[in-house]
């Protein structure tokens, strides 16, 4: 009924303070329940006389007029729970014979025998909070040590990377200096070789031109069947391989087209068309010719007679790469042929080797570049690449998570051994043998905006059968030790891991502030 009020004890106060309010109303809503004026439903659905508040009849749609009775199905009852935490219960539990509020205020008219357990619950909660505060305090102290050691370690690694970079740069500078010395030493030799090579290529071009001219002259003689000093379109028709459209019908008009639009060409004009026909021209063919009396006959083309070679021409011709095209004193080294019969020279070479003849300068430089200076390797367990990778990772705002790098933590269940390597991957392996399954590789921090470092995401794990790739979410909680607490699979192929570490511990507030229940 409306005249029922509560006496509320404020923890931390020396004397009790009496606060008048209807049963079931929290202090935060006391101002809406004024005895000397009408009550307006909290949802604004209506206004009633104050004596109809807690009259065991529901007048407001939101049930706000019956905070202390079970009249409204959608109402709620506020448990003051002095000495413990306040709370709400559904109105349906009021006077149902079961004590839901530790201060027994929900069973004021049921006749149930209830004991006020709020102070005992408050004591136990305070002890629990004290334990948590101690853990948080110790974890926070450990976190400060981790931060100090991480910063010192990362500074050392950064210095080592800088040292390796400087050493690498010095090695590169040394190599560049040697390269310049090598180029300077080889420049005269290279210039001489280039001159000889150019002369050799020019001579080869002359030889090729002479051969081509010879072939052209031979072709003219063969095509000039009647030996009148002219090659006619009719004579050209015998060489069907020169047919422009290769249709098997080499007409006289087509032959004139090949000759440049004329009926005959002499040797001078033949030179202009030779370049266009020499690739197709065949010397050995069967041709049709005509005689001076206009009688046609068939003749087989045979090679034109060749004058016998002179004694000087009987020697074997020089090849394209033969060193005879150079004066003896100007032949490049790469074109010189060793004389296998010159045993005296070989014996002399062996003798020179015995007495330690120094190798040529070019060989020294060649050896250097094919066998460069050994790469500088850092001392310790890390290479430069590994150090740079470690330094680039996000270890938290104060590097508090750096100690987890390169570490792994196991949790053994009845079936599996789970392994978390914080900045690498999560895996699962059958306890009694079997292959390991990748549950996800390190992805990113994935906590809330307020604390992104409270959660980690691992993805792109081994694919599930007809399903997605496995992934794992790791939730981090404060603890004095670094331990994997639990693993579950809330969704198919999606795992949840609980992981405690001092790296997430925050400086705990004072116990009194944490356990202040005065605003009930």
C-alpha cells in the first residue's frame, strides 16, 4: 500500500538516514513518487491519485504504479539489499514464498521465513574483490616490469638493426669502390677488345657481302638461259618458287612484276631485285626454254661450270671466327687458338705455375665478384630481417605485450592439446596422436574502441570440411601468470580462447570506492 515506506542504511555513514519512498522504488526514481501530489505513469500513459500506488491494481501500462506488488505482469521490484548489491526482480516473484532479495523485502506479506543475508554476502563479495584487487595490483606491478624490460630490449634490438644497416652499407660501399677500381683497370683492355671486335665484324660484313655478290652473279648466269646478258620474264617463269602468290601459276605478268615491271633486266638492274628474290630463289630446278628458231624444248638446269681453283684457293677458307683475319699481334684473346702440339709452351706454363706465377688482375676481380664478401650476420638468435619484423609489430601502447613474442602456451584437455603462440598462430593437436590443425594465424588486435588490446583475432586457419577456414578469438584478462585458461567452439570452425596475462592489468581503484553501495 502507499503508506509503506523503507528505512535505508547507507554504508560508510556513522548514523542511519531514513529515506521515505514506496516499497519497490529505487532511490534513483524517488522524485517521481511524491505523496502529496498525483502520480504520473513513468511512460506518460496516465495520471492517478497517489493513494492508488501499490494498491495491488495495475493502472499504468508500464506497471510503474505497482513497484511493490505483483499486480502488473511487466513490473519490476527493487531489492534494496542494504550491505550488498542492490538489484531488480520481476514483479511476479513478489510474495511467492521464495526469498529473492537478500534483505527479504520481496516476501513482506507471504509468511515465508527468510533471513537477511545481505551483510554476509557483502562480506564475501568484499573478500572476493580484495583478492581480485590484489591480483590486479600484483599484475599491474608485473606489467610495469614488462614494460621496462620490453623498452630496454626493443632499444637494444633497434640499435642492433642500425648497426647491421651501417655494416651492410659499409660493405656495399667497399664493393662499389672495388667495382670502380676493376672498371678502371679493365678499361684499356676493354677498349682494345672493342676495337678488334669492331674490325672483325666489319671484315665479316665485307665477306658476307662478297659471298652475296657471288651468289647473285651465279643466279644471273643460271637465269640467263640464252646467255644474251639479260634475264627475261619468260626465263624467270621457270623458277616457280618466285611466284608471288604461290598459286602454282607463275604467269609472265607476274614474272614482269618480280623484275620491276619490265620484260628484261641486265646485271645492273638485277642487283636491285636480288634482295627481294634471293630468299626464295632455288638454283637447281627444271626450266622451260626456247630456241632461236621458236622451237620449244625442255632442258634440265644444271650447275654452271666453275673455273678450277687456283693453288692459293685450295687452302681451307677461314671461318667466321677464325683468328687469321687479324694480324698476329692484334688477335683478341678469346679468338686465339691454343696449339695442342706446342709442348714446349705447355711445359713452360706448368713450370710457371710451380713457381707461383701471379694470376692476371682481371682474374682477381672476376673471383671477387663471383665470390663476394660474406654477408654480415648479427650475433645472437636474430637475423636483421627477424629483428626488423619484431620491431614492426604492435606490442601495445607501452610495449607491454612484447614479452609474448616468440613464446607459446599450451592447454591440455581430455581430447586435444591447444597451443597459442601469441604473435604467430593457434593450433590444435589430438592428445593421443595425429596431425596438427591450424586454428588461425595472427591477424590483429580486435577489442572494443575503449580497449582494443583486450582481444586478438587469428584467421585463415585450416579449412573445415565444406565450411569456412578456421579462426580463433582470444580474449585477454588480467592475471599474475600467463596462462591459457579455456578453449571453446561457440560456432562451427570459430574458436574462443580465454588467456590471462599481466600485460592487460590496469591500476586497481581503492577498495572502498569499488565496494561503495551507498546509492542503493
